[in-house]
C-alpha cells in the first residue's frame, strides 16, 4: 500500500509538472546549444573578473549549477545575449503549472535545481539544488534524498548546524535550514554548490537562495491547526 501511494505521488507530480525539452539539458549540455558559447577558464580568471555585473554573474552561475571557485581548464556555458537575459528564461521548470492553490517548492535532483511556485502556479524563482549521494562511506548506506511529497515542519536560522554529520559529533553548517523529511532539509551550502548529488541527504542550495526561501517564501508550520508549512515535492533522481 505504501509503494502504491508513493507511485501515485510521482504520477501526480509528473502530470502537474510536465517535462519540457527547451530547458531540460544538463549544465554541460548548455554550451553546445544554439545561443550559448563554451568558455574555457584561463589562469587568473574568476567569476568576478569575467562577469563584473552581479546580475549577469548570478545568471551564469545558475545555468552552470555552481558558485564554487573557477579553475583553469574548467568549461562553463555562457548565453550569447547575456546582457539582455532574464533568469527565468533559463529555468529548468515550466513557467506555469496548474494552480496548486498554495506555495510549492519543487526539487529536481536529476537537473540539480529547485523552483518556487506561487499559489497561481507561476514560477517566481529558481536556482541550483543538489541532493544526497547514492552511497556514503561513513554510514555504509545510500544517502539519497527521498522522492515524494512533503511539508516543511521546522525552520532554522543562519546558525543552523547538523546534529549528526560529520560523524560522530555533528556540527556541519546548514544555514537557513528548512526540514521537510526526518533529518533531510533544504539549506544553504557555505562551501558552494557543485552540479552533483553528494550530500548526506539534505538539499544543498546557494546560501542566498536558502535565506530567500526561509524568510521570504516558506510558510512556517502552525501547530494550532495541525498545518505543516510549505509543500515540498522532490522528484526522482532519474526519469529514465
């Protein structure tokens, strides 16, 4: 019965969030697409020197799903019309879905991305997001973020830390944590985000994205009416 319920959730999710080909590519495929160029990083180049405009730099980071330090030989995708680009033009999610009648966060580990929809089903923001690893040596088990439908049940501040990792005493920074399933949470990654699912199960975000979600989007749980905060849907790791 439990498995049937999970399958129903994923089927409903697929209907509500139809796949669309335009922006379903991985970050590595972007630079081979029409309207993009592949930029190979040279020694001494950085995000700031290559993209001094903060808005343009932010767009390129999100397209490439990373904000870590650039290194020589690294290849990134850059829109040819970057100066006239809008962040939502490159969203790996539909711009509109059937109205959910409440706020909704969608996490897609296969596309390393998250999206935030308003009550009317309009995508209002998106960014890089990475999930749990297929295997974690320290616990000798899979760390994958569970797919399904959840609700935020606990919120933390910029000082949020893990109570478990690193083993045995915990203490890993999880700024602006938003727990939605057991010990799994959406949170900022102070060390940066890379396009790969490598966490212990949490969903890692740009720190500024976690802060925005925590304070400007997510509805807190309300005990008086047994309502658990904003809905979170985690899609499967693979659609194949």
